[in-house]
C-alpha cells in the first residue's frame, strides 16, 4: 500500500486529503496506486523507495519529451516528481473503438518522424532499473554498438549471466552492424514500448507511458512491439500506411531485439541469456 510518508507529501503538495487509495498492479520495478483527492480528482502514483538516483527525474523528462512531440498520442502529465515517487494524470483504460489500434499505429509513425541531428539524447536515463547510456553519435551503428550492446554484454559477462566466450562473437557482430540496418534519420523513440507500457483509452485514444526515451533507429521500437506480443495487425497496418518500413524488416527483428533481450538477461538471467547469445552468434 502507499507509504504514509509519500501520501503525506502528496497531501502537502496538493493541499488536499487523499480520500481513497487502490493498488494498481502490473509493474516489474515499481509499485503503483490509483488515488482520489477530496476534490474528486483522480491521479496515479508510482513509487520505489529503493529507486536509483534520478530515476523518476529522468522519467518525468521523458514524458515531457513525448508530450512535446505534439502528436495525437495520449501522454500522462506529471503532477509531482520526487526522488522516490511520481504523480501523474490517471488515464482510464477502455476497449478503444474499432479503429483505435490502426490510429495508434498512425500516431506512432508520426511520432517517429520527429528527428534530431544525432542518435542519443542530452541525458542518460533508465530501462527498467538498469542505467541507459545515451551519449550522442552521428551514426546508428556506432550508437547501437557502443551505447546499447556493449554495456549490456559487459554487464552480463561480469555477472556471469553471459558466457565469456560470447565476447569473441559480439566483436564480429559489431563489424557487421552497418550492413544490417538501413540508413535512416534518428527517430524519437519511446524506448521501451511493450504491451505493458501502452493502453487504448476509454475515449478511443492510445496512451503511452513509462518511457526510456532517446533518438534511435525506429526499427528498434517496432521490433520491441513484437517481442512479447500485444499489438494487433491493425496497429502495424496503420503504421505502415503512414511511414512504411524499409524492406527486410522481418529479417532484422531479432537483431533489433538483442538490446531488450540483453536487458532482460541482466535483470532476470535464465532463458534470456541463452536467447541473447544465440542472436549474437546468428548475426556474427
């Protein structure tokens, strides 16, 4: 349940009493609750008393970047951000409307057309509870290898979750990345877009949240939507109608998903570790 110290901080900030607290489940890293203030306003609070320094600060920045893209995607507004918790708009989930999934694909495609002069971001953030380095690079192969794959492989080998022999194969992979990905402009990415980080709303819109924002290759985002499922065929139809993917994307899905699979290997180990090693060997 919501810690008393956090509830008190919320009440002090809003100058209102919290009259109702209902647990919200679904997150792997943080805890969440739906709260109601005496004014009748409903909000969402997520907290983690062991949160890494700046985790909620950079999440708030990420939500602001999503909102600044000014698309039709629904982005929760940040109402209050502290080191151990975040208070956001409450968004009511619903079944959507018949064209909601298609429109979601269109909106995400428009979102991806927001670009930058480099891959990366002006600050680092987190993916899950792991640090995510966003040092800027002028080309995607360098960013992908140096900022995404290399740190995760190093972490996995040092912790024993990956075998040290994989280091030889991953070096071979680095030399091939430039010939695997089609050349595209940096795209603004949510960065952690799986089925648990979006919802179709009661009013028929599509909301995204819990970002790990950076400017990257848009195929990373589309591949991740396929990693755990939860996105309909209409979603992809809408996306490709607005911003078609380059030929051969299906053959690149696994290499795109190497990064989130490595993240899961470092968080959870087990089959994710073997899956990551198999992808590296396949593309090396």
